[in-house]
C-alpha cells in the first residue's frame, strides 16, 4: 500500500479526534476562536522543537525559504485559521456528523481551487461528480424543521459556515502543497516538517497577537482549558503532519478524496459519543456526497 494512503488514513483519525475535543471545548469552555487558537498554541511549540531537535541530531540545516514558499504557506495558514473557526462555530448550529459533512465540501471545491492555483484540469466525469456532490450539499443545507425551497436555505448560518469552511480548507490544502513543492530535492517527510513548522508558528503568533489585542479573557480561558486543549494540540500535530506528508506525495484532490473516510469516523462519534441522532434527510445528503467522492476518486 502506498505511503500517501497510509498517512492520509492516519490523518483522518487524528482529525476526527481533534474535532471531537474542539466541539466539546467550544460548547463548554471556549469560543470558536479560542478553540481554534488552542489547536495551534499547543502544537506549534512541539512541532518547532521536534524539527530543531532533528536538525541538531542529523547535522542538517534548513534550506533557503523563498518568498514564494512564504506566500503560499502564509496564505494557507490564514485560510486554515478562518476555516477552522467556521467549523467550530458550525458545531453549535448542527450535529457533529453533519458539521463535518459540510466541511467536507472542500473535496469538491479543491478541484476548482486546484484548477485556479495549480492549473489542474477537471474531466467531464469529474464535473459530473461535482454536480452529484452539489446535490448532497443542497440536501444538507436545509435546517431541521425548515420550510420553503432549497435555495432559501443556502444563506442560513449553518450553510454559510459550512460552505465557507470548505472553500477555505480547499485553498489551504492547495497552497500547502504549492509551498512544499517549493522545497524540491528534499525527502517528503523533511519537506512536510519544514512547511508544517513554518505554518503553525505563524498561525500561533498571529492568533495569539489578535487575542491579546481583542480578547485577553479568551487567552486566559485557553490556558485554563489546557488539560483538554493540550490533547487538541497533540492530535492536531499528528493530523497536520500526516496531511502535509500526503500533500507532498500526491495531488490534493486524491488526498482529500481519500480523507473522506473521516465521514465514517465522524458519524460513529456523533452517535456513540455525542448521542446525536442522524435524520433520514441528512443520511441521504451524506450518501450523495459520498457517491460524488467515490466517483471523483475513480475519474480524477
């Protein structure tokens, strides 16, 4: 089995665990912004320390980091921050599995973003997969108990947060791959480690400065929630490292498509841990999106 498949599966497991903890934090102790910052605050120092330790032990040096590398890395980092805030806020609107499902529109949107940024084309069969996925999104966009036509529900808070997180995660995934490709000539794990350390350090500094300026109480709350937030950081580190390795080995569309195995994990978490019920309409929407993802894998 290819390495990119193994690390993508591992990333999906880590990410599900991290979102479960962030859902708990955001609904009990932290705001959406605080729960997002906890992810970076408790992972960036560890990632930087591991990279520094590797450089010391191996005797290697950091390669030159070009302006293009930093441009891609910082764009991806900002997109990921905003996307994560959207997802954590979404958890307060809909149940866990559907929240993750909205986020997973990034798989379909990644094809479009990849076309714009990396010049990746889409076949007619791939376009058909996108249309099937769009049908699933429209099915999920209607709030429980809502009335009216489907287009009247595309502007509700849950739909806006979910679709917004999808396009932002698509941008971050594609630009992360572009940043890692700037480090040509290095082995995939080393490239992933450098890119991840640069991105998470910038994210921690930027969000920390923002909260220090606008919401110092939330900074103290993140520290107060450290026993849980530390695990958020550790799971985030494991998941991000695996995603970054996969992005250096395979195109983002394939990685994101395989990452849909997270849907199975999130539905199990929704039912077993959060005791939430999945409505028949939501199952239908998930099935449509799953079908589009499977077709996308076959034709991409």
